C-alpha cells in the first residue's frame, strides 16, 4: 500500500501545499493529520489562487476523499467559511470528511491564547492567536470537546456549563479579561454541529478501508519539523507533531501505512515567530529574498524572517522523520543572485558542529559555516527538466543530496501546479 507523507523540513511555510496539490492527482485519498487553522497552504491551480487553512490541499483535485484527521484541531466557524470559500471558487467540498475524534477550538481558547501572549511580553511564543495551543492543552488535560460532542446536544450543553465556568474564572481572575457568554457559545456550536453533521464520522474506518484496498494515500502535514512539540525549538513550537511520526496517531491507522516520506524544503530558510535562527539575514539580501519570495504569512500576513539554506536542519529532519526524498521549493526566488550561500555546519566555541542541539542557549551562540556557490539566472519558470537548469542551480541541488544522503525528487521553479521539475516518481 503506497502511503506518502508530505511534511515541512524546516519551520513551515516551505510550500507544502503546492506539492500536495501536484501529487494529489495521483493519489486516491488525501489526509491532513495534525495542526489547526493557524497553518496556511497557498496553492495556484486552475488559474486561481487558493489559500487553505484546515481543508487538505487535495480538495482542489476533485473526486477523491479528503480527510481531516483526529490529530487536527478544528475551529468550526473557520472551517465552514473555508468550505464556502472553495465552493465559491468552483471546487466541490462534497468529499470532505471530518474525524469525529478531532478536537474543537472553542472561543475561550482564542481568548486565552491572546491573553497569555500579552502576559508573556517579550518572552511570548509568537502564536497566531487562533487558540491552537490552548485547545491541544485541553485535549491533554481531558477537558476538551470533540467533533462528536457537537452532535449530542444534551451532553454538550451540560459539559459546556462546567468547563466554561472554570475558563471564565481563569480569564477574569488571572488575566483580567471579560467573561464569555454560555448561551452564545452553546447556540453557535450546536448550529455548527448541525451544519457539519453529515461530514463527521469515524474517519479511521474510512482510511482503513482504503488501506485494505491497497489504495494510494497522501498524508499532508502542517507547519514544519522545527515546530514539532518534541523536536522543534521548544518552547517556540506548535502543539502537535508535524513530523512523519505524527501520522499514525493523527489518522488512526498503524505506522506501516507510511512507505515514503517527502520532506519539503525551501531553497532558503524562513521562520515566523520567536526563537533562535542561525542563518538569519538582517541585511539587504534578506530583504531581497523576503520581497522576491513574497515571504509574508498566509494566515497572519506577518513578514517572515529569512536566511540562507541550513543543511544542519535538513540532516536533522532526515534522521528524525525518515525522509526518503526532498521536494525543493522556491528555486526561482534565488534566481538572479550572483552568488548564494549554504550553511554546511555550525561553529560553537571554536569547534565544528553538525547536529542540531536541543538547547536554545547553545543554538543562540552557534555561528553558520557557509559554502558559497555560483548563482543562476533570474527566470527558470519554464524549465521542466533537471538538465536544462542553469549549472549553478544543478550544483545547488547536488550539494543538498551529497550533504544529506537524500535525493531531491521534485523542484519547484514557480508557484503554479505545472511549474515543477520531476526527477523521481513518488507514487
């Protein structure tokens, strides 16, 4: 059974959506396995731009099931708007299935997210304020709501009264905020349940049926490796597991369903939010990359921090997530520079380091060791064969392969679905 995971190998924003969209045409099912609507995937297809937040990018390849797995946290209001959004663009959402075990983002999650960030001040995490972290925290604390709860009105109303009482105490007495209305939340969320009820089901059964039929399944991750709760730059991380290891828990099938792992990597490095960033550029080059690559958040519009490609990060991602191939995005963005740099290691206290440390204190003192390479011409958007790429671009790809031991299977040379150099079949 071919099971392909597509996930981010850096801090997210690598361009996963466009590769998922490209591969979805060959898959029989597309599944989102973690994260929430804080993660935005931008896809250019059918002559249109799609900005997706919770719905799997495979929705644009109509006629196949798209699943929001139990590992995802769902803001029902946001999801309903997103369904309306894709359908207004002429894309059917009839094949969208939602796990009944997926946890629900409640209004107090968003309020507490914002109040907590404000209280932390300079030590803030840099969240999007969408309530993702507090929702996952309630999941772990066993006081959360699941999508199936929205379909049981009596039970939901009783539990909400108890939970909201405690949340309002926290909001008012600890943070000095205003209490939320029980009746308003109850009415809104029961209405969300009524609107979504035909999509809510035990998706684990649906997925397992496809596994038994030896169907091709595409698993779509959100965010990236360095935002993983365990292996990211903690505490500046998300609250779930974007790595390939998050698939089994996030969809409800065994780990043997994963046969290949495609790590999406941007041709340079970007980051949103706080925390150390070894190759970050604070000069005109960093500004040029940001502006040419349109490096502003899909969800928040925040400018992304930009820096040169970091191979220490990629080797770390290969080891932890079992990457079998890379998809390299934004090669076109680096076009036009006379020279480009690649970080091949770190210098720490006079010694060369090639492993990514857990300690942020150590990481903040690391200095990048660069290899400078020949650049390539500005416009490579029409190229579809590797051999036709400029010599500098080819050498850049080969260096990544040599340093990581992993082949680069796909190369994005533009934002469009068709603007891709395929070097290896993934399905």
